[in-house]
C-alpha cells in the first residue's frame, strides 16, 4: 500500500525550487512524476522516498501534519539541500492550507476562519461583478489591451471589488502590498501565458513564492486566489477526475483581477481580505430558523450551515464546519449548536429560534460564539408567518433582479417561490411558477454527492407532476434560470401538495430530511401532467461560446495556442456571429486577445522587444471580465417572464 505524502507549505516548496540550478529545473517535472509509488512510512511518522541507494528523501511533518519548515525535508545525496530529489518530493506532495493567525481575543468569536479556508457558505468569486449589457464592454475595461504606464504594474479594471462590511474602513495599500501585488500579477501572467501544458513545477513555484509574499504583506485574498490556481493547474496536469477547465479559467480571472486592482492601489478591505473573519458586537437579536444546508468541500471539510432571519427580515447564519469530510457533513445536521450555551441542535434551530444577548456578527451575517454571548431558545415560525413569509411574497424574477449587482464575492441571497412540478429532466427537476408567462425553472441539487439527500429528494419530487411546492433556495448565477433548492414545503390552501409531519413545521431540509411516500398526496388526486417543453436557454443559444472557448484555449495551451487558433480562421468568420448578435464588445475583445497573443515583435538582433506576458494577460483579463458580465446579464434575463405574457 502506497503511503500518502504529507501536505507541504507553499513557501517550503518555492524555496526548494529556487535553490535548483537551471539544469536541474529542466528535469524537475519528470522527477515529480517519478515520485508516484516511492513513498513509504518511516520512523516517528516520517515519510521516506527512496530515489536510489544514495538519494533518500525524508519528510518529517510537524504537529499539524504538514511540512512547514525547510529543515523538515532532508535528502542524503551530496547536493542536498539544493538537490533535485528533495524538490521533486516536495513538489509531488499536496499543498498545505495557510496557517491560521494568532488566537482570537477573549471576547472574539472562536470560530472565525481564514480567507484561505473553505467558506461554509460557498464561494462566488468566479461570478461577474456587474450584469452589463451584452454588447457593452466590461465595467471599466478598455476595448483594446494596453500596457501599464509603470513597469511591472498592470492596468486596473474598474468595478467593485466585492462586498465590504460596514465597519471596514478603506485604507490605502502599503508599499509592501503594492510590490507584492505587482509580483503576483507578473507570476500569474507568466503562468497564464504558459498554460496547463507548460505550467510545470517551476512555474507553479514562482506563483507560490509570489503568493507567500502576498500573505506576508497582508493580502490573504490574493494568496488564496493564487493557491486555487496552483491547485487547479496540478489537477489539470494530473488529469484528476472532476477537474473542469472552466473552473480553472475562473480562478485565473479572479487572481489576475485581484492582483491588478491591488497593484493599482485600490483601497478596498474586501479586496485585501482578512486573515481572520472579523466579528463585531451585534447587541441583542431574535433570530428564527429557515433551513439547514450541509457543507462538503473538496479539501476535506464538512459541516452544516443553519440559515436564520431576524424579526426585520435580515439574514443571518450559524456555521459549524470542521475537518471531517462526508461523515462530518452528515452528522453535523443534528449536532448541538455551539452558541452561548444554547440547548438546541441544528435540526431544532432550523425549525426554532434563539434570543441572543451580546451577539457577535461578521459583515456577512455569520453569528459568532464569543464568551459573552448568551442564547435562549424561542418558538419557531412557519414559512407562512413573518418574517419568513416575505421571502415568498414576490416572483422569483424580481428577487433575482433585486440582488446586489456590485457584490462579486457575496453568495446570492436565499429566495423563496411557489412552483408546480413539471417533471424530471436528467439530474434536475423542471418546475414553473403558477403565473402567466413564468419561465421554466430548473432545480439542481445543492450538492450532488450521492450520500447526501438532495438528489434522492429531487428525484422523488419529479415523480409527482403537478405537485405544488414552496421552494427555498439559492439562484445559480452560472446557469440560466436555475435554482439550488435547500428546503421545500407545502403551499398553503393547496390540495395537491406536500403533507409533512407537524414537528417539521411545514418544511423539509433537502440535504437532511428524506421525503417518503407518506409525505405526498395520493396519486389518485394527481392532475393531468403538463408536457415538458425544452424551454429557451439564452446562454446556450448565444454565440458567447466562441469567446469562452478562446479563453479556455489560452488556459489549456497558453499564449501559443491562442495565437495558433487565431491564425486558423479569418476574424470575420470567427467573430462575425458575435457582431451579428449585437455582442460587438465581445467580438472586439476576442480579436484583440488573439492579436496580442500573436504579437511578438523583435529587434534587429532577433530578441523580443517585450519579453513579458503582461500585455497578453491584460488582454485576456479584459475578455474574461466582459464575458462574465455578458453571461451574468443573460442569466438574469432568463428569469424574466415572456414578453408577450
């Protein structure tokens, strides 16, 4: 049985690669690939990799289970520590998460987490900031790429940097932060120009070194974005299952945008990030449960988030996410609530309430569990009572349109709607609001893991066409007219609707409660099923896929692949459909990207006039931001009713 390698801190790997000579760096990728199957268990929890009789690498992880110091990786060869074996062993190991900062103050919430740790509420960093018109340029991005005025400093696209808490003042970045952001921009531009095929261990190490410098300068969000790119490059190069090129494209877009804004001196606390989530006093609160949501991340974290509302309709949440994976996610739904000595568990809180004295609240509305917090249980409210009833008082299209357009990193707010089941279509459920001209909505599992109840519950609901439901979920801003449901309930006054137990208080958490036959009306009362139409998909029908394919080609094959793709077709044939569809801005930005990828001017001696990749990265970022904004605009339009309704 092969022993798994311990996680390695990014700065340790970057330092090992930096010590290699130019000759050894050329052999590093092959050496990393040869590490598979060499690891074996050593004494005192060490991991040993034997490259030969005179070259044995020993990794001794620290108390946290990760290699965080250079001295914890040793090799017996004569070139150590500047040897290929040590760097290859570190490069084959997974990346460790950034270490947490110092312990919080006594009155601070102990569950405050880092920006580099998985967010219990999910991440929306890859979503566009502003739903711009489909034919317009992205917010603040010029139609043609340009080079920054100051060497090494990228041009900054304007636009919102994300959601900022009300108590977070804007502070101008320091000189160290500007230098770190500029270095991160250059490293990210080089990685983008190389692409997945050429972004090997050396390119990744340069990006990791820039990420560590950003962390030391106090830029945790930039560091987290760089780590996501490196992990995505590793997964793509290793052809790991589940790795999507679109996700890596979004990670590159977020990294380049963050680095560009920081290097340009943008003063925004949300852009800088916080190493530890800040909690501020929230006074006394009365909150009522809406539903529970299981959390399961790819990095081994699991838990639950309980969504709450106060009497005024303001949204709050209580998270319990820790290492443990699937078992933790399944068990946390009934775990005790760690808040002020409360006697409720998360299942009871989702259908109950709390009166909290001395509450601590993060800017995102997450409740903290500081020492001075006291909580007592309250009677829960049904979805037919205020404040929950307000979520179902308006059509879903209005709720989506009312969402904050300037909050790029904010998770979409929960929305409620009354729908009628149309039928199942693959892994998702088709529903429609009972009002004239309402579009066909798609309900997709909030988490597709088969051990969670989401998929099974949607499949059972799909077997009852015509069933009337109240659905509480989160709109999927990456898909047309798609909702990720978290809970369902019966429609008041309807006959053909759910029949849930009284103790469930009129709703079922789709991630934890499993719907059975007794929860449905008799099939004899089933109305005639409505035929399932295909329904228009403005995102799939638009020619924006041409821009998306060009951007993903650049991520996969690098700058050279974009240039080769542009040489194969005439610009009019490639981008004519975009112009005819009114997407002039997308066509111009795509053409500018292709031209910049192929622009490699040389002097009289054959040397490159501009050997850097910054102008190419800027052109790619302009096209990526515009594409994200255009797609967001089409997705928002897919929720709107038919014009002739």
